[in-house]
């Protein structure tokens, strides 16, 4: 994928030559290389080689069985105004214990990156017509978080 | 009042800087209209018919004198010299320039205020009743928990793009003056048999296109679990609420589709995972926040003030004002005063000029402890006035056009900005309010009629809460012209009810006559001092319909 930002060892960076390919419904047979497949396609041939592309209607709880083998999970934001991906990310990280790479894909924009990061995403495929270098500036967000989040599980009143 | 510490302050200032940058990027064309829209909405900025409108939060309706003066300065420097108080304890400035909004927000931040999440599909301003902390019938001051909720819901990253807006209200008095049944989440705070604070949780209430009263989802929730329980509700809603149709996206539709039992089970299941986690509130945090709301130092007052008694006996206008606009206080010798923003045609309901705001700020310091409240009826309250000061305060209020003795009466009209400002409106509301106020300008008559609420919304979004007015007026569009539908029997408070439509809608010109006939019918049927809404409940809509839709409207007056 192009335009990818990733957080590695706590450092956000632009990724050169990301090898993942996001694969939609149509393309068959599968091209070679590491693919990110829609849930039902991935389930048709589960493998530790291909990543999973989770849509907002897909049930995160159903992934429990496969978390041990999955190399990457991408959560789709069909529109940046559709906030279901935030709850999916929260559940994957805190309830299901997903430790691998969690990538935001779709309508991923600078002004939402810090919220995504708070909810546990650690890589971001910024929408292709936007500059990833510019989007990087949105990752930091604000210094104060009142509530809690995936990366800061204690609400501010326990840190104040 | 709650006082910001360095965290609260850092957040509002950083937010201003962030929005300043977003406005710049939008102006430079780096952000599209579509991308900018939710960003500006979450900073309170709407695009109205003629200009941008900025909605500023007044959390749970509590405001300090310094903050009120800042609002006045904003009205003066960035608007046309006035502001409009809304039914959700916000203030709106109708004529602001986009380029100046960051400066306005900066000015607000300097006095611990903001416009964060006053719009958009996120958790909105947390509201409570205007007499919190002073009402004689209060159980617990709800404001510490309201402030805790405000903080928790502010920029909570998981819940900024919900299916639709989300409103939470909390109340803790024998009378529900916060309309908690009308909210996405309504919280009722009380003490159990062992004096522990508990919450009754209502969910899925709301007005708008599908008006529904909230249903109880939880009884006896220990207060420590407030945040985790609300989080559970929001997560279930965020995941499962409808997003395909904005008119079906509120949580009430989800609750209705699943049924309250099934919805409650989902929430309970989610809650089990998080309830004993770090979101559990601590006594220390409650105390830290509650300190800000500690009662001021009331001075012991003589039980009966001689001057006050004399004025009451001698000055009929004053006595009338006291009977409507003065509320009992929990401390002897004090009272809460309601300043009416509904003087009649002179000013639209909820509007205050900069000069009036400055005066109210002065009075709050001179006659009280520098605190002001905003009621969801769009009036202002000075919560702590010594009874001995009521007379001089009344005189000053009258001079400033804020002393109308009509609280709870027919002319205390609640009205949204409507077609004069709002881009969504079907019809105007302000001229309708003014026409009714002109028709009923006899205060004696109004006092005889007694409690009667009248609410006007310019469209089905129901910002004027017309469903819960004893008389409700809703602007509707008929082939491009403005018409008005009338409902009767709505009520707020513990006996909340939604009004029923009486029949085909009316033109603007007909409305004063229609209201007059409704009132006349009430007079004909009421027994003794029966309030309007009780008469409607007892006799039903028929007699009203008969009179209002009669071919030749008979002329009748109320014989009293
Ligand atoms: S009720 Fe309609 S017209 Fe009135 S303020 Fe709300 S959206 Fe605008």
C-alpha cells in the first residue's frame, strides 16, 4: 500500500515500500504477494500469510479463533464520519487482546489520526489523494485526554 | 463553580490552536467543505441562512459573572450586540465571521469556556436543571457528576463519530426540571435506604421527528459506575445504531428496534467487561470536583424582612413578580430569581443584549455570589438572592427589560430561532411568538390563566421542544409556504407527556386567534384552579377542536 504511516517502537514514520495489497471483492484469482482480504475471502482459506480487511458490519468477536495466525488486521473506514471502526479497534485491542498490526484503511485523514491512534491503531493508510507527510502532523493530537483509551487505559482522574 | 486546573486549561487552549489551524487549512483549500464540516460542527460552528453561527457551551447551565461579561464582549465585538440562549443551556451568536471564530474561542478559553461538541454526532453539552444546588426540593447537587461526565465525554476518541448527536441530562430533585425523559440518556440521582448515591438510568428519549419518552434501563446503579455504564451504552450504540438514514439514527430507534429488554441485555453484557476497571469513579475525584460546587457562605438572614414584607403588601406589580419569578431556596432568607427573557414583542425569547448581559453579571455580584444560571426555558437565574434584596433587584430588572412577571405563563414562550436564522427551518418562530405575546399582553389575565407553557419549533427537529409544551406549535411546509401545526397536552417534568395534534395546520395570521380560542375553551371547561394541562387531560381534544375549527369562530372571552 502507498501512503502508509506506522508507529514502530513508539515512533511514527512514513513507510517506504509497504508490501501489503488491499484486495477488494472482484479480483480473482488472487495475485501473488501479501494481501489484505475481506473477511469471507480470508475465511475461505485462512492463512498466516494474508491479512484481514474488516468492514464496519463485520463482527470482531468472530475473529477470536484466528488471532493467533493473522499477520495483520485492517479496519475499514468507508467514510471518516463512520465511527464504528473506533469501537472495533477498542474491542480488538482490549477485549480480544490483539497485539499485531492494526491498520486504518479507507477514508483515513489527518484530523482523525490521533483519535485512531488512541483507539489502538498503529498503522494508517492515508487516503491516496492526501499527503501522508502532512497527515503525520495530525497524529499527535492534544496533550490532555480526559477519559481513557486503548493506549492510556487510566482516565485522567487517576493520573491528575 | 468548577474551577479549571492546568489540564482543563491546556485542553481548551490546545483545542483553539487546533481549530485555528483547521480554519486556515480550509481557507487555503487544503480541507474540502465535506472534510471541514464535522470539524467545525464539533467546535460549535454552523452555517446558517445568512452567516455562520457559533454555539457556546454553558455546561449544566452554570455561569460566572466574569464569563457572562466575556459573552457580552463577544456579542459586542464579533456579533451584532446580542446573543441567544437556547433550550439546551447554550448561547448562540448568529452573526460571526469564520476568520474570527478562533479569536472568539480564544477569548472563551481565557475564562474557562469553550464550544467543544456543541454540535456534531457526538456527546453534546451535559445539561441539568437551572436550580441545581439551591432548589428547596433538591436531593443531591447533580453538578459534580455532570462536570465529571462533561470531562469524560470531551474529545473521547471512540465516540466522536456516533450515528447521530447524543444528549445527556441529569437531575436530582423531587421535580424533574431537566427534562431527563427527553434525552438520549437521562439520569436521576438519588439516595438509597443506606444514604448511598444511586442512579436511575433512562435511555432513548428524544423529541424530533419521532418523539419518545425515555425508558428505564437501570435502577440503583451505584454512582461510581456512572462512566463505565454510559460507556457501555455508547459502545452498543456506536456499533449497532443505524447509519443509513439520519432520521433513524438516534439511539431511540435502536432501543425501539431491539426492545428495551434486549437492548438492556446488550448493555449489561458490555458493562460486565468494564465495570470494575479503571473507569470506576473514586471518592477522591468526586470530592475534588464537588469542592467547586460547595455552597457559598450564606449569611444568616432574619426570617421575615420588614422592608420586603412592606413592598409585598404595597406594590402589587412587585408581589405579582414575586409570585411567578421567585423560587424557594434551601437556605432560609434567600431565594432564587428568574429573569424573564420574554418581555413580549420587544425581544425574541432567549435573546439578551450585551448591555443586559453586563447588567446581569453586575447584579449577580452585587446581590449574590457572582453566579448565574441558564434555564432550558431560555430564562436566566440569579440563584442566591437575599429576600431583602428582591425589591431593588426587581426595580433594576424592570429597567433592563428583564423583569417581566410571566414565568411559567402563556407568554413565557419557548421558541427556537426558526426561519429568521436557521437554514433547516420550515417556518419562522419568532414572529409567531411575538404575535401571541402581543395578543396576550394583559398580565392580570395571564396570571389568572396560571401555568401554561407554549413552545414553538420552526421544524421537526424540535429545538423549541414543541412536543412537551402544553400548547405546541410546529412550523410545517405546505407547497413552499409556512404553516403551523398545533398540539395540546404536552408536559415536562415527572409527568412528562407528548402533545397531540389537534388537526389541520394554520397560517401564521390565524395563530393568535387559534391560541385565543384554545384558551377560551380552557376557561369554559376548567374547574376551580385546574391547570390548563389537567383540563386538556380531563376533557380531551374534542371541545378544543370544535371551537378552533368551527366554521364561524364565535367571539368569546374568558369570564373571570
Ligand atoms: S427546530 Fe428546526 S427551525 Fe428551529 S432551530 Fe431547530 S432546526 Fe432550526
